[in-house]
C-alpha cells in the first residue's frame, strides 16, 4: 500500500550503528541508533504522536518545494510538549521549484526557532550537486550514483571562490549567533575570532538544543532520493542529539501521583525490605506500537527506560494487572528481524507472544520469582500514555451472514489493537458494524488492510461510503442526577449509587482542572469520594483508587452514546460524587454495580438535558490551506464561505508570508541565495508566469473531504490542497435543520 500510494502509512523502526566501524577513527566506537520513521500525512497523526514520547531526539524533514506545511507545525508542537531536541533537514533540493532560502526563513517564522546553518547547498549553476559543511569547512560532492567525495576548503577557494566566500560568510554568521547565546563560545570567539574550532562549535550547538525547548534548530540539507547529504545528517544526529542518559529523568504515574523513578525507588525502599544490592525492579519499558506481522504474529514494540529486559522474563503489565511472557526479543531492521537476548536502557525492540499488551501499556520485570501479583508499590505504576484523539469519519459495514460477521469482528479486534485510533461498534438490532477513524485516507487504508491482510472477502458484506462522524454536546448545565443501580449482574445481586452533574466544558475548567480530574475524548471527568468525618483513606471499606477507576469506566461508557443521535458526547465536564455513607452498600457494591451506577447516572442526566432541548450537535472542522492561481482565488473564497459554510482567515502570497513571529526577525537572518535569485531575464517578465496565492481558513470536514476534485475544475488543475484536523464546532441554523432532516 505504501508503494502504491507513495506515502508512509505505518511507522517503521530500524536499529543500526553509525558511523560504520570502517569509518571510525582510532579509539572511536560506533553509536547505536534506534530510528523510527513516521508518516507525514495528517490522517496518520496518531501514528506520529504515539512514537514521540519514546524519542530522545528527532529530525524534522521539510520538502524544500513546499517549505513548512501546516502539518509540520502541528507535529513540531507535539514534539515541543515532549521537549524533544530537534534537527531540521531540508530535503528534495534536486526538484524544480526547490528553495533552501525560503524553507529556512519559514523555519524561523512559522516554527519560531532560530535556524543554525550547519550546511549550505552546493549548486553547479542550477544543478544540486552536494552540500558544504560549514562547521568542518569542507565540501561534500556527490556523484550521480550517490558516491561521496570530500573537497577541502583550499581546493574550493581555487575552483569555486564564490562558494568558498559563501561558506566563510555562513560560518561567521553561525559563530556570531552562537556567541550571542553561549558564554563559552563567546570567550573563544573574542580570543580567536574566525579561528573558532569545529569541536567548540559542535559542543555549543549541542548545549543550546539539549533542553528540548527548540529555541535553536541546527539545519542540514540534501536530497535523500539521490543519497545526497544523508551521511552528514547522520553525523549530525551523533554530534548534536542526546543519548538516553542525557535526557531528563523519567516520570511515572502511580495512582493520582506523578513522580520521578528515583523518588518511587526511595518510597519503595522505605516500605519494602529488599536486598541492599538488588534493585526493586529489573526493568521498566513502554509499549508504543503493536503490529500484526504475517510471519511473526503480534509484535509489541517497546522502549526500555530502566534496567535490562531479558527474553523469557515474566513481565508485569500494569494496565491489565497480570503477567505476560515474551518468548523472543527482536532487533528490527525494516522487514528483517534478528533475535537478541536482551534490551538495555534506551534501546527499542519488538517483543513476541505478548497476548494482551496494547499501545501505551507499561511493562515491568521484578527480581527473583514473582508471585501471582506484583509488589504493591509497583502494581499500578504507569508511564503516561497518549490519549487517542476523537474519530472524525466512519464507514458502515453490513455482513451478509453470521460467519462473515464473526470473521470481520475478529479482524477488527486485531486491527484496533494495532491502531487504537480505529474504533468500531456493532448495532445489535441491525447487526451493522460502524468503523471510525481519523479521516478519508485513514479509513481507505483500513478497508484495504481488512481485505488484503486479514483476508476479508469484499463480497461478504455491504460496504457503505465514508461519512463524517458527528458528536453531541451539552448546551446548558444539568441538575444533580442520582442513580441507584440495584439489579442482578451475572447471577449476582448487588447495589451501588452515585450522583452526577454535567456542565458544558469551558476554558476555566481546563485552568482549574484538579489533579484527580481526567481528560478523555474531549471531556473532563472529575470523581469526588468525600472522606467520612474523623476518618482516612485506609479506614474506608473499599479501595478508593479501584472505585475511582470503576466510576471512570462507567462515565466513559455513558458518554459514548448521546441521546440525540447515538453519537459520542464531547466538550462536557462530568462531576461524579460517590459518598461512602450513602452510595456504598458493603459486599453488595461490586465493581460491576459501581460502574453501572455511573453509566446510568450519566445517561440519565443526558436524557433529562435532551428533554429540555439542551443537547447540540457538533461536527468536525478541518483547517485548510489552498494554493491557487490569483484569478481563481475569489471564486474559491466565495464557494468556501457561501456554499460550504467555511471561513477564510487569511490570503497571502507565499513569499510575503514570512513575518517576524515569535520574536525572530527574518530580515536579519543569514541565508545563502538560491541559484535562480541572480538570474535576470533580458526579455522582461514572462507573460506565462502565474501569480499564486495561499488561502487559509477552516470549513466543515464533510464539505472538504472530496473538495480536491472541485478545485481541479476551478483552477484547471493548478492548485494544491492541504487539510489538517480542526476543532469540533456546534452545528447551527440551516445546517442543523438539514442534518435533522437527513439531507446531508
């Protein structure tokens, strides 16, 4: 599928050594690099986001023709949240319309980071032939086969004095920029001026980017397809990006507390007596991806954060509260797998035969022979996992037979374990299956994968069209709604109760969000368990953390289907009160009864709100960026606003959109000129030159999913359309009436 569509769909991992041992200087050992290649399409943003937390560093790859795209900005912000040090690689400089200059200026203006040019492109007239290493003062020329030849600064001065002068100018600018922000390099610059050593420059760059704030970004360039600039980029990864020991200490969640691993060990040493030379845990790892491989079965990709994870270990999964056993540990190199005995701290590998592990699970191994359960201190330890974003599109599938339905359900269970951003549900009355995903392309790939990988016969079911997934929301607060759940569950009588109050989610809820509140699927759920007078948690007749989780599960299930359209409820603040004196009935209050009391309380409050006309409909919007000829721009803007219910925020010329946002004045940045900057036509401007504009704004996703074909007729094919996920917004006026009548 990836070859057919020319895009990355699933992230791929590879482990290799760099530099090769044959290229290492005496006394130098190769570094182990664990590389994860992630998709660039916005429909697969969850695939990117779930890989980001396990990274120590990242390389942001730009298309030098398109520059910084909207999706690039979004992923950059995600990396900012994880405080990941980054390099920037300006790729595809061999293509027509490529501009290193514009790309670098957009990095400063749109990513709000100060570019540190470690390389500049080497042009032979208008042909891209190599890169110039500004730090080491050497040229790197690449042949048509990708073979690298080094050209010294002295040779450059003889053969290409203009390029040598540009290299000196770039190095001088780099050293001056570094000296403004790093005291050590400033002292060396004042003492030696132009003769600052390459080693000092590398150390200064590393110091400036190590905190992950991305105030600075080393910039590299090349053309990966022609193998130009790849080797020096990997050298930059080794020189500038951190190794696992350089990163801040891991924070883990236990109960409602977040603390560092060392603090957790300190607490455990006070509670449990263990051998002084024996660590309380042997290893701690995080599952960031699950793959159903046709040859190896289920592979769980994990990053080890502490200790050493060995094969055949008994592994405690803190999500399912049970032990699992990995039969093999594999080093992954794209489609090739190599069995290894263990994974050390900072390494990434694939574990086989884990039956229940899912994306986001935390794996722990303990010393000695573990019992039926994990030590109490570490039983609930979790590495904070990524929240799955809300689905925006769905496809309905109606199997013809019961056998077809069972086969399809089994395939969907395996598929959703691989990709949690795919959800599915079954209507028990109509037997219809609803599969939800992140967009049109995401669901097309899902459908393709069901047929090719899981061997689902296309003719065994009716496949509907891909549609937009609407949601519901609360328009006004509800009164407190108490529910007493007193029914038989699994042949067992029981009773439990709780009180729920719902409010529309507003900005102040995020600002005043309590530590005990949980944000899930666009809602905030707060669970309050008040203490009886003169009592404490340990005297309660139940485990409050367990009851809190049961109430949370009930609330999530209650919000999964709203009363107006059976669609998920979003933008809701849920306040659940569980009073031990009134709502707990001893042994009768089983986990199932507590969960169901919360579920029915939430549904009851929503039904009351619907009866009072307090439930609205939300639809997903998309953020669009359209590049089109100037003569077509007015017609496109009118179509988006008047016909499709959208909003145009800005219309700019690409070259005029470089501002000094974020405090970076792009007019003061040094960037080498592009080869065509100096070309002047003696015949004057060509009449055939088309002036392009960029239109940016937001519109309902339903109207934009197939808008590309509409644009093609309006622009004669001279356009580009980029869509990125936007917010869910309230449907009002004519669109709401049309939706209620089923007109769209």
